[in-house]
C-alpha cells in the first residue's frame, strides 16, 4: 500500500493506492470502509512504472480524480462509479516538467481546478451528457474504450455492452453520425489525436456481439489542439471547437511552430477521407485522413454546439449568456446577430439540442436548452422551471420530432406535444409542470407519470413503433417504460399510414383496447379497409382476439377521451369505393365490422380449420349473435363428415364436434340450443344439448314428443317455445280451419299478432271476428279511439258508439247515432247527456256547440260560451238570434272578467317589484362580503379541503332570507387561525 490516500467527503470510504510492481503490474486503487474492510479496487491501466501522485474526491463523493505520472507526462484521470464498475470518464495530459497540481472546488462538485508551476491555471467545468443517439444507440466512454449498446435491439444493463471500440489513448470527446445505410463515430483522444470509425448499418450489429475493434488514429499533418466540442456536419465533415496555447493543448508530438503560435479558442471544420476500400457490412477503423479545411478564431467561450437538422452542413453555436449564432460550412459564422436574437437563451444552457419540427410546411429548427438551475428554454422562452432532464420522440421515418419528454426535479415524467409548444398552450395543458395534490387520479395518469425512483434521469427514447422512454437510476441501472400517450400516438401513426399489422402488434403488446383500431377513423371507414387489415395481419389467432374485443362503443369518446389527438379526424385520402352494404340505418358497429372481417377472411385466407373457427367467432360475436348462421355452417360440416373422410373438402374444415364446442365456448349454451331448435333440426338440437352437458332427462322427452308431431305442428310448438310468435301464427294458419280457434286464442294472448293475422286470414267472416277481437283488446287497453275505428271496420256500431262515448268524442257518438238511425227525440236526449258530460269535464265551448246545434237551446249555449270566455262567438250568436237581453248579459260578463284580469296583473307587478328589491339587497351584501374577504386575504382557495366542503354545504342549505352577516360570521368561525 502506498502513501497516497484520500477520505471520501461523505466518510463512507477511503481511497488508497496499491503499488503492484512486485507483481509486475501497474498500480491499482483500492477502497476501504471505515472498519478496515476492503470494498473494491480497480487498475489504472497504465505502464508498470506509473505512479499515482495525488488522489482527490469531489465534494459530492461521486468523482475521484488522480494525478498519474508515467514517462514524460502527468495524467489527470477522473473516475466515476456506477453499477459496481469504475469508469474512466476523462483524462487530461500535461508535460511532466509542468509540475501539475489539482483540487476540486469545495462547493461545486463538477468543477476541477488545475495549475502548473509556471502559473497557468485551468478551471474545468464538467457536465454529464447522455450519449444516446438518434437511432437509440448508447455510447459510454470508459478510458480508451467506447462501449456501444444499441438499445433498440436489447436493453443491455451497464457495464455490459454489445461491442466496443478500442482507441490508442483515453477518449475525451466523441460524436456520432447516422443515416439509413451507415454509422460514423469520431473521437478525440487525450494525446490530441482524432480517430474515426465507420460502422455498418444497425440491423447488422447483432453479428458484432462481444467483439472489440481497434480504431487507429487518423493521418493528419497538423495538430488539432484540445477539443472542447465535436459534432458531425455531414458524413465526411466534422465541426469542432478547440483551444491552443495551454500546457495540456500542446502535448501532441505533431505540434509545429505554426500551431504553437495559435492561442485561444478556434472553430475548425475538418474534412475526412478514407484511403481504404469501404466494404458494406464491415467496420472501417483505419486509413482515415483528416485536414482542417476552415478555421476561425472565436472571441468568446462556446457553451454548446449542435447541428442544424433543417439545413445541410449547418450548426448552431451557443456563447456565454445564451447567445446563439449560426455556422454554415465554408461560409463560417453568420454575422447577422439580429436574426438569431429571437432564438437565443436568457442564460447559459450547457445542455442544448436542436430538433426539426414542422407539420404541413417546410421543416424548421427548434432550439432547446437546459441551464444549471433546471430552467428548460425553447428559442428564448422558458417553458419549465424545474426540469432535470429531457429528450425527444419521433414517430415518423423522417425523424420529425412530435413529442418532448421531460423529467422534473419532483420525479414526474411529462409527455409534451410539440404542437402545444408551438401554439403556446403549455400553461393551459400542463399547469407549468407542477403536480397539483388535489388533482384526480384519472387526470394524473394522463398528464404525467410518477417516476418510482428518486433522481432517475431520462437517457434516451426508442422512436417509432417502440414508443419507449429509457430512464437511468442513480445506481446506474436502466429502466424502460412505455407511456400510454406515446404508445397511443404510435398506434395512431400506424393507422394513418394503414399499417394495420403493426398497429395490432402494438395494441396486443401494450394491452390497449382493440377498438382503437376501428374507432380512430370511424368504423364506417374501417369497413373499407377490412380487406387490407386481414391481408396484413395474417395470424388468425390475432384476428380472433381482435374480433372478440369489438364492442358497440366509441372508446375515443369514453376510455381514451382524455387523449385529444384521438379525437382529431383521421387524415386519409378519399376513396372512390363506398361501403354501401354496411351503411344502412339499422347496422351497428359490431355486426358491420364483423361482417366485413368475415367477408375478408373468405376472400383472402385459404380454406382451413383455423379460418372456419375464426368465421364462427365473427358470427358468435355479432350483435345480436348470428347463431343460426353459425349452426348452418356446422350443419354443412356435419353433412360433409357423413359423406366420408375421402371427401375433398373434409381436410379444410374442423370436425363438427370441434366447431360446435368452439361455438359453445363463445356463446351461451342455452342460446345455441334454442338457435338449433329454431332451425327445426332435432338431430342438431340433440347434439348441441349433449355437448353443452345438459341432462338427457331434460331434453330427450321434449325432442321425442316433437318428433312424433306433424311437421307444421312441430314447428308451431318450437316457435311457441322460442317466443317466435309470428312464425308460430303462420304455421298455425297453415294447418287449416281446424286450428282457427287456436289462432284466435294466440292472437288474443299476444295482441301484436292481430295485424299479421288479418293478412293471413282471408275469409270475410273470420276476418270480422278477428277485427272485433282486436277492438275488444283495444277497448280493454283504454285505447277507445282506435277501438271505435276498429269496431266500425267490422260494423259493430253499438260497441263503436260506446267506445266514442268513453273517449269523449261527441262527434263520433252522434255520427254513429246517425248510422244506427236513431229517432229525433233519442238524438236530442243523447245530445243533452253529452252536453252535461262535457260541461262537467270543463269543456264548455264544445258543450255550447251541442246545445246550439242539436238541442236548439240559445240561452244555455250563450251561458256556456260565456263560461268558455269566447266573447266574440257569444256576441255573434246573440246578434244572430236578435236577443238584446243576451247581448247585454255578454257585455256585462266580459267587463267583469276584464276587471278581474287587470287586478291580477297589478298584484303580479307588486310581487315582482318586492322580489327584485330583495334580490338587489342580497346581491349588494354578497359583493360587500367578497370585497372584505379579499381585503383580508381570505379567499376560498386558502381554506383546506375539509373547510371548503363544510362551508359550501352549509351555505347551500341556507334560505334566501338568511342575512349576509350570518354567513360572514360562519366563515370567520370556520376559517383556520
């Protein structure tokens, strides 16, 4: 054990140096607990003669810095511990004669201060950058290695990886470029070299499992300085920010006098060429030539640099304070600062990303930046004040960003639509990304997701149909979650592109309601695509599962109504083919969709046992179930079996027993048994009963009794049992006149059969009896008007007059009296009776007509018209008969009535005035009370939930006469001190 040791600031461990020269190995660093037990150790991976001069922990106890002396250099190495592995995350090389020393800032855990004997001081501010690329490839720096893990293939937990790239020296900076055919990686090393590797397409990476590729340094005549930032502009163009003139910038053996004259920060455009033949599917790790094609000095320090995805060979630079400028290849930095003032950040944002956005118009870049205090900015506007990490999701192949995924310091994960950012609806939709404790649970699940482990960060996103967010916990392990909003968005995208097979896979994987496939564009539109749906899915088990899940409900308006994008109209091209067979008014969603699926199965899928079972499923799940049609298909299968096993179609169908059991499993056995009876096939009904585990004692006697009956009588009894009364009546009429009495009894028992009975029975006498029976039923049901009409049809005049009398139709009564040819005295007597009855029923106007027209009683007629307040008619009749006494009587009655109405009107005006004055007084007191509460800062929002509930219920129970002072006294008592 050497003399160099360092206590961890938290006091948990002690770091010491092991000198292993005796073992012919380089030194290692070991960690001891306070009780003296060795916890872990790792090798520094240098030469045997290397020595560790200094060990320093940062204030956060998560980074360990060391000065390692080896040969002519002093190396500053920084390790980080995660998932039980020590990663060498950064290395800085100094000349040995510089006498380099270091220390961590006492309060800033990511700031390292280095100085040399000649007085040169370097302050390094580190930030944690997640290297998960656009294609979900994770790159991890570990000393001279870059560990490569394609997260889209498998979620490999660190420190494991798929393959690695080995470099001549420790990696400081790296950049990754990807397109559809190849992937390129560039890395700057601690010795000043630049390395480039070209990797094959991502779909060929599985063959590289466990391999390690050595990447040679690129050939260059000049030194590049010390890289601070490095990005790709194109597949063979790099853009870097480097600095010259510092001790650790001039350690390259290739430094010349011209480069030594450089001092400060420079923007360098580096062009790459490969002298080796690049074979597709292989990794190219050598033969790269690099030269600086453009170099510009920088006046200030560059905080961040990001490529412009909306413009080729362009990038955005961020200077101190958040100022944004644009760099274009071969043109340099844009001098039009005013142009980019609107996208500059309000403060320095070490984490900067530029993403392409756009819907209908051309793509445009959108700049996101996160500063040290957690403020997430978009083109100069702060959208979140408590952000801890963020990433982006793209659902299309053109990599246009559709969602922002951000995690807050309160461990909440938000899925934000880019359209909401562009329209400025964040505050309305997401309430400033702050959790409101009183929000209901169903709303919480839509707005955000609670991250289950404190301090977890977003490291990447799986784009497209995967729709996953990858989190890394503080321990270092990876967790993958599938937010419902992203999953539904990817399903909607697949449906818009008519990728029904992919949509169904996502629905099954994430347990989404299958109805979303039908309901998003409307089930009427889905009918046109049913053929394509079956053609893409192919798997009959999946189609059966889909069929069983269809229900008569639009889930975009019920289950998923919180997701607004599901309510938007489906953007589909108009089609000439119209689903006319399915758009009748009586069709419903379930039966129409299953009919379309059934027809598509018959057209697209070759005959097989699985196809027949799937078709039976569509029949059983229809609304209402088409059990009779399903049994007809089973009956055909049974008949085919009876023809023998050599029949050519027998091999394409399941056995009748298997098909029947499948139908019984999907449906109610009792309903299937009744459907079999409805086919009038007693043998089939017996087979169904046996397979549904019914007791033979229950059904055999009944079936045997039916078998002994004549065919029509058997069908009548079956229809009667199944409540198919119309069919039963038809079969009963077909049996002849011997069963006429039974027909009449059946119609009287089930009156809805009377119209059908009149159509089936042609004999005039019997039709009259049916009509009279129907009228008797209507009369019993108090439908006297219809009963009277029906009695007239069968010339039963006396019953018709009684029916008219019962419903108060005096015109009908007097008309039927005329048909009966009653005498004048009988008619007058009947008119007097009707007049008295109408007067008693409060119909003096109609009673007056009878008195004047049939009784010729002018006095009674005028009095009845006065009672009905029909003044004009009363005067007309009085003038017609020239009765001055009656004219005077009508005038006096009308004046008396007018005085009464005017009095009622005045009384009503007085009441309304009192009510209005009372309302104004109460409203004035309420306004004064509200002003006083506001002045005392005592709003209802300041009260706790229990107090609000109590005060609300108490106030709602008060009468309108309660004074405002009583309410204010209650509030004072109920409010917290």
